[in-house]
């Protein structure tokens, strides 16, 4: 009974996490309108998350330093990936950025096969083919070459690749508690946001004093909700559920993100983009679908 309740709670957390991230574009764009263009809004959100998580990290700093270095670097890299994803919302359409990010299963399978040397079941190969086909259909909907059309789309695509690299290390080496892991995640994110903000050269204008308090409150609310609670909760829940369930539940982000952008921002996808997005989602489901492991037979002497 206790295990059933734990799994139910974990399921609810993962479902809520996917749904919550479907609305993440809202505070990012709101901060842009309040005077923080480009990556500066993401920098404010991730900096707020670091401040919130810092006390727990200071208490546990010895454990963080002594934990697996590969996992620590992977967590920071995951933060970099999510920063690119976040900034992408400023420069591209919400649904396209989310779908480009959700090509992660394609890159994860390729990394697992050619970097980690893991066995690649036929179903994963099919997932790669379908995912790449979806990418081509989605990006060629306007009759041009199937390549990202804006800085935001390139960021969404790059975020998916980096997230695939990060999750490989996180899944195999993670030793930290959820809040400590979330701190390293946010630390990598805020570092990347600062670099991107400077690189893009979109310097914020002078912010009116009346906007400072609401802007700061929004940054801390977004940092606390998305980068602290949801990330820490997801790391707690993911290890208590089958990867299949986690992967499928997180796809709520695509549905909520596309729906909220269509209703609140008037961003609609055409038929080819919807078809390509459906293929990308299908590839994601196939990637997490359980496959039978092939056990090598013992040779007889």
C-alpha cells in the first residue's frame, strides 16, 4: 500500500511538472516586456533559483564536492540546456521550440549507441527514423530547406542535444539529493544565461523603479516554481517510476505549451507542422517504450 501511494504521488508530480513547464514561456516573455530582453529574463529567473537553493547547498557543500564529477558536470550541462530552451521562447514560436527540444530521444539513442556503447533495439532505430522525419516535415512546412529558421529554433534544437548528453550522465552517475542536484542545475543555467545575454548584446534599458518590485517578484516566483520545486520534485519522482511512464507524462508539456501559446499568444501551427510534431511525439513514445533485453546465450564447451 505504501509503495502504491508513493508511485501515485510520483506520477502526479511528473504529470504536474510536464504541465507546469508548458506554461514556462509566460514568465519568460513577461520579463521581456518588463524590460529584460533576450537572455536577461532567463538570467533573472535562474539567479533567483540559485539564491533560493544556496542555503541548502552551503549546508551540504562537502557532499556536493565529493559526489560523482560526471554527474555534477551533467547536472550543470542540463542547466545550460534548459537556459537555451528558455531563451528560445523569446526568439521563436512556443510550440516549435518545445517540439525541437523534444527531439531529445533521437539524440539520447545515438549517444547511448555510439558514445556509451549500449545495445540499440530495433524499436529505438525506428524512433530515430520517425523523429528525424518529423523534424524534416516540421521545418520544411513553408517549402524551404528543413532547417531551423530563427535563433530561437536553433536554441531549441541545441537544447535538446545538450539535454540528451546531460541525462546520460545524470541517469548513470547521480548521487545527490534533489535540492543539491537542483542547485548545480541552476548554477549551470545562470552561468549560461549570463554568457548568452552578453553574447547577444541585447542590453536591458533602464527599468522604471515602479517595475523593479514586480519584476523581482516574478523572477523569484518563476525561479522557485520551475527551477526549484519542479526540478527537485522531478528528480525525486523519476527514480520511483518506470522510465516509460516518466517520459510519456512529461509529454504533457508539448500539449499544454502548444495549447496555451495558441490561446494566449495566437501562435497556431499549420497542418504540416502539426504532422511533424505528431511524428516527434511518436518518436518520444517509442524511445521510452519497454523493450526486451537480449541476453547472450552461454556457449557450451
